[in-house]
């Protein structure tokens, strides 16, 4: 598995969501990238991956890749069905 690096903005998002009583872990973000049901590369080099958060919500991640790493830029949750068709 490639090394996964979180930008300062991505790290901030963990505390932002926690402040609003939404707990998202680094492992959930990693799973959304690795096991994402939908992967959109239309804005390459930015890649969007939609993975599972819970039964009602999906976790969307925006990241980019280089030779050695995956760099997580940001992430958010959204109602299921918004990105899944």
C-alpha cells in the first residue's frame, strides 16, 4: 500500500467535523480511497473517490498521487445517492 499523507487542510477537517459531532477517522478516509465505489479522474491530477461512511452517508475524498504517496487534499460526507447513480 502506498504511503498516505494528509495535507494541513485535511488534518484540519478532522477537528472541524469533530467540533460538529461527526467523527471521521484516518482509517475511514483511507478506506474510502482504497475501496471507493466510485473513482472520478476527470479533474486529474485531482482524484475523487466516494466510499462508505455509514448506511445513510458516503465519504468523499479528494486526493492526488505521486510515485510513492497518496496525498489527501480534503474530504467530506454527503447523503448517499448524491454521487452514486
